[in-house]
């Protein structure tokens, strides 16, 4: 795992570091030629994006480490799950620039749960991001919430590239990536972290998938 980690970090850090260095050189050139400050903004944005990418990778690595050693923090509180999911959908739609139609399907106007909102956020953000990443623009993404007596069932369904059957057995393994995701950025940490997070909430995660037809992830968590 250590060897895989070093290889993955070396590969994933190379691109953002190269962007940061080349962009800094462009800005330095602007300054030396007395260019208008407005010219800097798009290049500063590139640097910020690259730093955000590197920070996200570090956060994922730290979460994996905490999950592996049983030190993931769990801070439950009572909150409205529907409100949290609605906010997540809205924020992901903005980032996605509404290229996908993300639908919330539920009969609940409000659904109180007593669990860790940060862990819920991490689980659903990761699954939503994957659904967006691996689906063509214009495809629907459906988030369904079902209230049951003692638990909540959440499903996130996309109509994207799907997961080959041979890759499904190891999908939640650390550093694992499906064989059909070449060309899509990723570290192979996301779903491993999601599974650890779901288990931290005493829940379960399963999925169904078919190549070129899409994937549905099912997350079940206790309400209390």
C-alpha cells in the first residue's frame, strides 16, 4: 500500500505542481512588463484550482489513514437530512454549471436524523461528484430518499459509463479504479473512503451497475 501511495501521490501531484510553476512564471512575466492587473485573474484562478486539488488529495489520504486506524471522528447531531441533500444538489449543480439534471426524489418534506453531518456530506458529495464525472452532459442524475421506521435509504443513480463486472468485486478497495475510466482524473481513494464513512455511521453501501447504462449506489444509515 505504501508503494502504491507513493506512486499515486507522485503522479497526482505532478500536474498541479507543473500548472502552479508555469502559471507563476506567466504572472512574473506580466509583472516585469507592467501588464494590467486584470490579466492576472485567470492565472491566479488556475493556481487556486491546483492548490485545491492538492489539498483534496491530502484530505483523502488523511481520511483513509484515520479509517484504517479506527480514528475517524464521529460527532452526531440532529439535523434535517432533506435540507442537507438539497443544499448539496444545489452546490454540485452550480459547480457542474447545470450540465446534468440532478433530481431529488422523495415524499419527505423534512427528515430528522441523529448522525454526523460532516460524514454524510462527505459520502454524498463523493457519490454525486462521481455521478457527474462519469456521465455525459445532459444525462439525469437521480437522488432518492426513503424514510423507514429505523433507517434512511438514499440512492444515487446515474446513466453514465457504468462499471465493468470484473471490476465490481474490488470497487471499494484502496487505489482501485475501474478499467474503463482512462481519461478521467482520480486517485482510487474516493469509494474506499465512502465505504469507511458509511461504516462509521453503522450503515451499509451497495451498488448495481451495467456498462454504458449507468450505476446506482444505495446507502442505508440508522436514523438514531
